[in-house]
């Protein structure tokens, strides 16, 4: 029996389209900042945990968590890793954002954040900071919120301190140069400041904060979340597999993280390890909601359950 050229062409086209559909993947750009909380994304990308689930993920580094809502709104990224307060602030300002996964939760044993001061020895307790200038990476960002809470808990009115913005990499030089008196910072910059002698650690901060709140999270627009429930489920599963891989292969995971954070291996080795947790629960946002309300950062009490996707 002869098969016509037209039939052969149709069969070839059909097979080609079927093969294309089989390998088609959901393209997702994931924004992140240069912190170790996002290690699972890097491992999942490098080890193929995303691609085997049909996700074509491109990690994209952005400078600060505060720019993530704008990046999501513009559509330039589909998922953004951000400090947890960013989600609350975005929704309080009228944006429809939702948390879809966690990165880590706060541990009182953490050494990843701290308050460093100038080396002249004049600041030895919280009250010595009255009238002084403290740098934070972003005004009203997570570390600014934590810095104000720590001062308040120590009996110092945060309004008696002058907070200024200072980029993480410049904080050490700002301390040495005298343009600031203290800085609220985080790894790897915290370790660099102390190890280089640019500043002195006044407080680790972590032990004075409650355990279990969400440090950072992955967020997206509500419209994208509603249209991509399967992709989100696969995204979470890939992160969980990445954590399992990292636990069994710490050196390989560290190398994957170094590739994206562009941090030398000796510095990476000294980074404080976050308490990683992929599942995100609404009660893990309660600390931020309460603290931000105390600091008059939110106009209304947020519906935390509505801010976390199932």
C-alpha cells in the first residue's frame, strides 16, 4: 500500500507537535537577593530538579527585597524571593500579592544578623546609641524593623536614633570613615566587618527575637498564582528535593550557591546556615504583622491567611 506524500507530511508534523508538547516547560523567572536563604533555588536549577518537573526556571538577582513587588507587577519576574515584610507592605498598599513558599524561619541560635558599632569603644549598650546614626540596608525594610524593635525592647525610643540607608558592601567603610556610628547588617557582610576589624559586634540580635517567624519567602501576584497552581506545587517540590540533596551533598550545594551569589568559597564556608523550611504558614507572619503595626507601618491589620497560598 502506498502512502501519499501529503499523508507522510501530516504524520511528520503531528509527531513533531507531539514531541514539542512533551518537552514544553513553564518558563519562570525567579528573582532573588544575595543571601543564603535562596540556596534551594540554585541547587534545584543546577541539579535539574526544576526541569524534570516541567519548569524552565531562570534565577535573576536583584539588589533589594523592596523592588520585588514592582518586578512582579511588571511581569519581568513571575516569582520573587523577598524579606517577609515586603509581602505585608505590598498588600497594605493595595497590591494583590501572595506568599507561595518559605525559605527559612528564625532561630534564636542564628548568627546571621547583628548590630555592629564603631571601634572607638564609646558604644557598649543600647542607650549609648541615643543621638547616633545607624545604617540599615533599606528604610522600613526587615533589618530596619528588627533594629527598631531591638532598641525598643532595650528601653530606647527608636525616634532618638537616626537611621540612614547604607548598602551592605559599604557598611564597613562607613564605620571606619565615621559617617555612621553603627549598622544593622547580615551575613556575609556581618562576618566581613567583624573579621576585618571595621567594626565591633554589639549584639547578635537573634537571641532577642522570638523563634519561628518567617525570615524570607517566595511571593507572586495573586493572578499568576491562580493560573499556575500546578507550577507552584512543582516549584515547592523541587525546593524540597534541593534541600534533601544539600543535606546529603553540602559541598556541591555550597558550590551551586557560590555560582549565583558570586561569593568566594572561604566566605561561603563561614556563612551562618539558615533554618530552611519550604512550607509557609500564615502564623509565621504574625511577628511581622504585630511589629509593623507597632511601628505604624501598616494602615490595617492584615488577613494573614489570605496572604498565603495553599
